[in-house]
């Protein structure tokens, strides 16, 4: 099989992996001309110093020996199969790099023969790049759960970032949908990487030696292929950030690529809004000092479709508002919808020099459209503000959305927002859509 056919097959097979910051892109270059990214995937990631880099995104092989129900590459699917050689991946990376298309490589793989053999192939590829080609660019590589610890460590000294995909948010779902994977083995490489990084940082002699996974580790979870609630997914993400110091958790809305009785039959679009809400909640965990149990709870386990998680939290805790920006702590400012870490810092700096007015907030980076319902300045609130969470909800969303929510809930919305009956809500929405036609 020639190389361009292999690229076509393997870049296509890699596109469902979102453990980088974007998946495959198409550019406007005409077909056949130099610079086309139409066949090979280009994705983005962030280096340890925060730069965004373009990566050549490849799957080493799609000839998988596992049979995960949700995966296009599972062994029971009749799809074209291909496997690169380590030399081919190294040459391709250098070709793309020399032409200035990419700044690094994102290399993942299905399991060929066994987990150790697959890891050895990845190591061989990275060794050619690092030692023979003297490639100093960014490399993101998959750690294969179950592989020998020595192999994981060797990969860690060659790569900038590693990812171990959790894939599904519970052991039960993994057992059911990824029967060849050992749920207990999944977290081992994460633990090993965290431990090794700490060890390297603590011993001065090791600190100056070769860097070990300097850009940290990440993971991916598929959303909507299994029944876990948003709360349980956010709890797992929180645990991963705290326990294994992950840089990023990526959430991937489930796309049905296989007909399988164990998988939900998604007849509409993939659950992209849910994916979006998870990224918003993830942001709250990492930068806004929220805990998973503040964002959602066992009683209120799912996101609101109309309000983002921070606004949802604020209307449910409306007794804590309005917050006076002249005297609030940094933590209190961060809880105000429309205020982020940067605008909170700006407020703290500005108020050292002068008394703030509501009209100052916009130039300090506050999103007034959202913050106006939750702030005061020296006791003065936005004119016309009604101190009632129901009124705030009706102001934050469209009247049509508000009416739909009201119909789906018998109790006050600010007590029920993330609890409302999703099925009933969907039925109402469908009926409304029918009437609209
Ligand atoms: S191990 Fe499972 S998820 Fe990974 S490529 Fe193979 S079938 Fe797909």
C-alpha cells in the first residue's frame, strides 16, 4: 500500500480522537496544491509555556485487536486497515515540519498485536525523530494502558505531552462497551506519570536531566454513549485534575459510527450542547475555584440546556447576590456571571485607586449583559433590577425558552433549573417545533 493511501486511511481513523485542542481541519488550498491539509489531519495543542501549536495528527495503525463497541476501528468492523512503519511516521513529520505546515506531532494508535508491542513501535518512532532527525518540536503521544511501566517511562522521556484516554466515565460502562480493556489498568499510567514528574521535580540531580512529559498529561471522555450523569462526569474530571494533575480533560460528544444494540440510537445531532456545558463546567473547576458538587449534585445531576453552569449556580444561590464589586473578595468576584479571572484582577487593582461605578465595569473587562443582574457598586444596583431569581432567569434567556422551561416545571425555576424533566422538556420542544412549521 502506498504512503498517501495509508495517510488517507489513518488520518481518517484518527479524527474521532479529541485529546488535543482541535480535530482535523480543512483549509482553502486547492486540491493537489502544496499546503493542502485536506487528507492529513492537523490539530492544535498547548505547550508547557502556553503556546498553541499545530500538530500533524496521525494514528500509527487502525488494525486493532480490541473490539470497543463505540469505535470505528474495532476489529469487527470491515474497514480499510493500514499501519505505518516508525520510519514513515518520522519522515512524514519531518516533511510537514520542513514545509512549515506543523510544529509537532500528535501520535495515537490502535492496539496492534499487544499493548507492549504497540508501545515499542511508538517509542521506535519517537527515537528516530528525536535522535536521528534531531527533531526538537512538540510531540503528543498516547500512553497505552496495560503496557509495561518501563515502556511508559521511556515514552515519557521522548514526548512533551502524553494522554491516557479514560474513554467512558464509569467502570460498568467500560466493561460493557470496551470489554477488552481493563478498567483498573486505565489509571495506572496516569499515576505513574504523575509520580515520576513529582520525583523528577524533587531531586535536584534529576531536575537537570532530560525532561519527563514537560507539557503534562491529558485525557478524553466520550459523552452520551453511556448513561452517566453530567454530575458524575464532572466529579471524575475533578478527581483527575486533583489526583493526577492533568492539564486537560477533553469531552467528546458521542458520534454513532457503528450500528450496535448496546449503544444509544442517536437520531439527531451528537450532544454538542452537553459537550459545551461540560467544557464550561471544566473551566469553572480549573479557573474559578468551583467544586464539582457546587456545579451539580446527585439531586440535580444534569446541566441546564439554556443557562451556562455559572449562571445556573448564581440563580440557585441568588441570596448571595448582588455582590458589591467595591468590597468583594477575589473569590466572590469570580462567582459573578460575566466576571472572569482577568476582569476580577482588574477590579481589585482599579478599586485601590478610585471608587468604582457600574459604568466603569465594562472597561475593566466585565460582560455587563450578564453581570448586571448580580452586581452592585457601593450599594447601587443596575436601574430596574428586580431582586427575584425568577425575574433574573426570564431576563437571561429568551421569552420562548422561559415559557418552555415553565411548562416543563411545576416548581419555581430557580429551585428546579437543572432538575427539570428533560423528557417532558424535549416533548414540549418537539411539539412547539411542529406547530412552528
Ligand atoms: S482499543 Fe478500542 S477505542 Fe482504541 S482503537 Fe482499538 S477498538 Fe478503538
